[in-house]
C-alpha cells in the first residue's frame, strides 16, 4: 500500500519533490513546415487569374491576326475577280491573267 505522500507512478511530480523536466525532441517535419513561406490563397487566386487572362489575350490576338490575314486575302481575290468581270463585260478576249512563271517552265 502506498502512503499519501508518494505520487503515483508516471505522475508529473517526481518522488524527491523537485520539478520534473520533460525533454521535447524536434521533429524534422515541423522544421520543414516552418521553413516554407506561408501561402496567401488570395495571391494564388490572383496569379491563376492573371495567367488565365494572359492566355485569353494571346488567343484573342491569334484570332484577330487570322481575321486580318483572311480579310487581305479575300480583298485581293475580289479585286482580281472584279478585273476579270470588267474585262468580260467589255467584250475582251483572254481576260484571265496568265501566270508567266508557269509558261516559261515549258
């Protein structure tokens, strides 16, 4: 039987009446987590939004360049068709322009 003066086994107070010192060991995971910077979710969201906006701007620029290029091509072919139509209406013969590069190769 134990007396009232003795602490139970595993208690926080040692039997000699002094303070009990607990040693804490540093864990490697805790030190790694403390070295990483704190991530700001709002900044991460803004970065993702900026990246998405940049991609959309690039896609819009490509579409605009394609529209301008196709417009110049269409205008060039409409001018050639208008010249041929005017030549035919005037009653001229051989209104289709010849590609002289193909004629010289023969």
